C-alpha cells in the first residue's frame, strides 16, 4: 500500500529524527517545505544553537564544580528532548555507539563533552575528517589505553578496535596489522595538568574547571613514537598516526562497513545488494561524506517498502525521549531556565530534574547515555524487545501522567487537546491522544479505547487533572500493549 504524504513525513521523522508527534510534524508543515525531504533535516542539522552548556550541570548550588563525566548523561538527554535539530542528535548517538566511550573510565566531563562536540560537529561530514578529529580529541584513546602505548611497549588495544570496529571491520585484517598499526599510533598520549603544579588534587580540579579545562588532555610526544617502517594492510611506509588514519578512512572495506552500519541504524530490514550498491556509490562519489550516504538511504526504494515502515524495534530513545518530545516543551523549559549569568551558572532545578528523570527512565530500559556496555556499543534491533522492557514501557504512562504533584504532563496534554482539537466525543478524544503522542491507532482497539475514555468521564475528564491522568494512563497502556507500539 502506497504511503500518503503524512505517513511519509512521519516515517522520515521517526527514523531520521526523534519522533513524529503532532507538534513535531506541524513544525515542518509550517516551514512551507512540502514534501519534507532528508535534505531539510540535513540542512538544519549542520548548525547548532542549543543554549544550555554542559558546565551548567557541573556547577552546583553550593559553589562547587563537579566535573564528573556522569553529569553529561542528563545534559544530553535534556538536549535530545529540547533540540530543534533532531537528526543532529540522532547522528551523535550513532557515532557515540560506533566510537563507544564510557564515562566511568573517561571520568572527566570536559574530555567527554569535547568528545560529544566532535561527534556532533563532524557527524555529517567526511568520515576521514571525523576519524581524525575523534582521535585528536583524546577521549577515545584514553578509553582504549592509548596513553599506555610507546615505542618500547606499543599497546594494541586501540589499534585493534580501530581496525575491527571503527574502520575496515572484522575479517579484513590480520594480527600483524594490529601490531604494526599500534606502532604507528605511538607518540599520542594524555597529559595530566597537575605535572609541575604543587596543588592538592581537588583544588587543582576546581581551578581547572573554573578555567573551562579538564585535568586530562590529549597530547603528542614525538619521543614516544616509533618512526621505523611498518606494514599495514599490505602497505609499507614510515606510518604515523594521521597517515594511517587517512589510509584506513579511504579503504574500500571501511566504506562497506560504515555504509552497512548506517543502513542498519536507520532501517529495519537488511540491505539488499542493490541498496548497498547505492550507499557505497554515494560514499565514493562524495569522498566518504556521511550526509551523502544518509541521502542515499532516504532515497532508496527499500527504505519505503511496506515491510520496512513501522517495523524497527524501539530503543529507549524512541520510547522515552520521543514520547516526551511529543509534549513540545522546549519553549517552556527555556523560559524556566531564564537568563544565565555565565556558562558556569548552575542550571535551574526544574531542568536538572527533567534531565535526571529522562536519564532514569531510559536506564530502567537498559540504556544510560555515555555508558555503553562495552567498546562495541549497544545491541540494537530485537535486543530492545523482551518481556522486562515491555513491562517498563507499560509502566511509563503512569510515570508520565501521574508524575508531579500538579500533574504537569497531564495538564499540558489536556490543554493542548482542548485548545487545538476541541473534541466532543470519546472517539475524537482518543484519536487526539494518539495523534499528539505519535501512537499508531489500530481500529480493532477503538471500542476498548472508547470504553476506557467513557469510564473516566470522556471529554469532561480533561477539566480535572486526576481524572484526566487516569484516562490518559489507561488509554496509553492499551495503546502501548499493542505489538506495533514497540516498533517505529
């Protein structure tokens, strides 16, 4: 069955954005760009105007600056909730999963924040530029022990993952390539700011923070580099790190590996040979530009197949962040934040609380941002479909609509329904809930949903926040229980 323009827009925004609720899709409708295309999403993702700085989360009400990298998990969740550039965050998450780093080992917020900024800034550009920028930033090889490598004792940990996970992929290199690449990467390390400064650790950490710095910073020490010849993937030269990275970025197997991962990220079904040919052609013509590959994905006939649309298992981003984005709270939260005196003014508790709640709800479903399970990142697809996760998702409506003494999400949804949709029947009310919250509405479920709305008082229930909370919770639990609700 052919998709109409509304369904095509929703499919594009669900996969390349962060949901397709009523207010998200209306934002693009108002832009006058019809039909919505992948180029529209790419264009807006190339700029950055998110006003909340990570240092606002590090700054504490008692005057301390807590530079623990765990602070970024909440900050990033809040950014995903509030962003007007959803593809930008979708791609940042992709690259975080690809170049996986966790905040427990790379424990400093400045280093982890810099890593995220590199992923965001280069995430749609040439892969070779991204690979070099991630390397130079330092968090990745700090996580993979590159700082413990030198020409006397090359550490192979980073070199192995660079080949196996980040570039050519498993099966396309040998053990001797790992050893030789490790030699090429020697000389790059991490510098501790405290060297030569006689100061207690916590005082030094605070001093660095007040100057917008971390204690650990990437550096190059030529004396540690092995300058002799190495043979990597059959090519012999006096390889240095930047040369080796550029060679790996241009390798045909890297194109195949990254294009395959990008397709799997945005699509539900394995790519056909024709689709892969399309993606790799876009890569080759653009010299490895990621935006060109995304365009090829969105324009591939397979992406619009009937057995592709609505068939991808939701991860916690879709089930938590995308749900809360449906309430369109960005302007409300910015108003609550107010004007900041400096980037190190503590964030208002309302926003810190919202960030913490999002992070907590995602963690209940198995995802803590910036804390992937291992260097391979998370498992995707069917890994996010199991009884335990389904139970957590069925609990979510109760958390959303009964949370807070004044039921803020219930009050907001009630107001939006009354002002924008003006329903007069329970059926219209149910359809309005599904439209606003981007929930598919199976017609066979309508009798049960209408009966649920009637039981709580129908449209009149919206005048009472507790009645409305009960109505929204029970209706959404029915909708969430439909198997299609676990897919997007």
